[in-house]
C-alpha cells in the first residue's frame, strides 16, 4: 500500500461505486454502466475530460445513499422535486466527491447531472450550454440505463427511439447523436446491457484513460477510505460517525495490545469499511424497533459477507478482508457469518468486535437506549469469554476512558 499506484485509485473508486449499487440480493450496476457509457461518449465529444467524466459516472448518485431504496427505484421526476434527499443528491454527491484528490472536476459535473437542456432539471434549473458537457454526458448515460432497464425487450432500436424523444428536453440533439454514435459501435450495446460483461468493460475503460495528473500516495488513499466511511455511515442517521469511531477505538486497543504499526494500519482501514455491506440491507430492517423476524435477521447477517465481497475487488486490501469481514464472530463460536470459535477469528477482527459493540452500546440505536461508558464496559466484562475475547475486552476496559466513549 506504500507504493504510489493509480490502479489502487481506480479499484477503490470502483468498489465505492459497487457498494452504492448493492440492493439486497442483487447488484444493480447502475453506476458502472453510467460510467462506462459516459466514457464511451467522452471519446467522441470530450476526449480530454474522459477520465473525470468516467469517475463522475461511477460516483454520480453517491449523494443519494441515505434513501431507503436505491435511487433508480424513484421513477417520477415529480418525486425528485418533492423528496429532499433526491433533490439534494447532486449537491451532496458533489461535496463528497470534491474531497477525493484528483476529482474536483468530476464533482462539478455531478452537481449538474440532473440539470436539463430545457431548464426544467434540478437543483439550479440552469439550461443549454450553462450545463457542462460532462454533466450532459452523465444525464444521457443515466437516462440510457434507466430506460434500458425498464424495457422488457432490450433492443437498441427501442432504446434509441425512447432516448430520441427526450432530445431537446433533457439533453441536446447533438448529445443524443453522440450517444447514438457511441452505442452503435459494433457489439457495444450487447456488451453493456449484460451485467456479466461489465467488469471486462470497466477494465477496458481504465486502460484507455489519460494518465492521472497525480500519483496516489498513502495520504490520498487515506482520504478516499475516509470518504468510504462517510458514505457508509450516511446510509442511516443513527450510524453517523460509527465507522470512524470503530476505527479509532480499534487503533487504541491494538496499540495497547502491542501490535505493530503495519497491523494497526490494517485495523484502521478495516474499521473504516467494516460495515460497507450494510448499504445493501434495506433501511426498514436496520431502523426496526421491534424484534427482527428470522428472515430479517438472516439478511442482516449477510452484511459482513457483502463487505468482504466489496473489499475483494481492491487487490491492495486483501489483508484487511478477514479483519473487516469477521467483526460479528463471537469468541464462543456463536457469531456470524462463519461461527468461528476463539482464536480462529483473526485478532484484528476480535478487536473490531469489541470496538464495534462498544460504539453500538454507547450510540442511540432504534432497538436500544444509550449506555454510559461505564455501563458499556460492564457489558464487555460480563461477556468476556463468551461474546468477546477476554484479553481484548480487558485491554479495551483499561485503555478506553469513559469520556472518549461518551457521545458527542
Ligand atoms: Fe442522480
Ligand atoms: Fe443515476
Ligand atoms: Fe456490522
Ligand atoms: Fe459496525
């Protein structure tokens, strides 16, 4: 991870975008498809901005993370105007993406991706050439995916007819022609409409991008992983700051237990992303006050599996997969997803289990009241040897003072 690596940048953004598109048991691939389509159109009308346009496509709907369902399920434009999360998602997404080194231009495009050629879009109702070319490319690529997935018979002629009807309203006629040219290249439509081809298409796009103006060092990676945590925690109001706090507590415990710098760093990254898979769990389950049904709990239990799936797409983070993925294992073997017993669960994950529970106990959750730091520590002691590794639990009680655990 020390090496500067633009492949790492791509893989991390790709994972972030994949996480956004997890919808219960299904991967929607909306963002990947919009990214790929946008890059293809950029080849024709904005080759100099292809890189920024591609990344804007991958992240364009990131500001909609707090919606109970994936944004593609909100079909009507009137709904977009009425629902504050949707109405604000271009601005919110832009302010998130702005933080990522090298993506300031992409952020500006995202801000305008729902503006329409005729001035009837949102949030600022700008029109025509006031909308940047990148944003217009996002607009038509977004509409392409939405229209295409709404069709039973996915034939290019039909998609093209539907998109043509929107030319002059949502986007310019010129933009429609650029899209038509891009999508008509031999075999491209057949490739992009099939989910199975998207990984390959993404790899192809990345090879054709102009070099990044910067190299990604550890600082830049730190920023992106922070953004990752921010997006995960934005899914639910009550999880605000959770991932970062779990990382902070884990670092303190790991250092107190004498782990070396490299191990501590891995634990930190794992803390940031341990709940990435939660994005796929429907809000009504996570927000439920009453006892969960068996099916609902089965779904919750899948979130570490999804986390591991997302992380497995970042080759440089393979070491942190077992730390992040096993944070719900228990010392007595009654946890999930694998029911690992005792030290079969890696130490990093046993530390994370304690940090995660500590933060859950001391934060407001729909199903429980907040515990004080003292009470949370009592629970740690009570469940040492059953839920928690007793050594980790003891270390945590020693080093985490109650004012740190008190909420903020
Ligand atoms: Fe959008
Ligand atoms: Fe979209
Ligand atoms: Fe979790
Ligand atoms: Fe968690």
